[in-house]
C-alpha cells in the first residue's frame, strides 16, 4: 500500500519498513518487493547486491518475477558478476511459470548464441528511441534486449 499510495500517501520509507518485516519472516512477495526497492533506490539507497540477496530469497521460493529479475541481474552484472549461464537458469525457471519477458530473453539468447558466437546480450532498462532499436527485441515500452559485439 505504501509503495503504491493505495489508500495512504505514498511513502517508500514506510513501505521498506513493512516489506522488511514480512521478508524477514520468509514472505516471498515481500522479499521480491524489498529487492525491487533496493534495485530502484526507493526508500533505501540503491544497492544492487542487496537487491540480488532479496530477489534470490524470493526466487528460490518460486516467485517468477523474482526469478526473472535475478536473471536480469546476472545477465547485466548488477550486484553479481555477469554470468550468462546463471541468467539463463533463472530466466528458464521464470519462463516455465509463464513469464513472457523471460521467454523472450531465452529465445533471443538462444537465437543469437547459435548464429553469432562473438556477441553478448545487453538488456536496457531505459527507453531507447526507435531509430536506435535495430537488432532489438522490445519486451515492453521500457525494456529492450540488444545483441552487441564484445569488441
């Protein structure tokens, strides 16, 4: 409620306080939300390592969104060392639960790895102008996957 402002004034600090209480008791949704708050710096200082910690706890309990976000963190080396095999592992778990974004990531990673051995996946959080979207698969209006050369 506090993070969205439903029925109360939006207050990220208060949201983090309640998410933490619930997350520490093992609530997977609260763990995911707390990870999200750390990832985005809402109510806390942005801390990707802490985000990974909470996403992992939630993902291990089967939260598909946390599994997707954990895959994203591994794919981009945010809060963890970049590790594409770990990214694929978590994307796959999320995709098996029907997460469309995870399915798209896996499809693109599979297609590109088969065709272009010297390239890597780069997932962008921010919106990219359509003129720059060549070789991109748009997952939604704010997230694109681009394949770029390592060199």
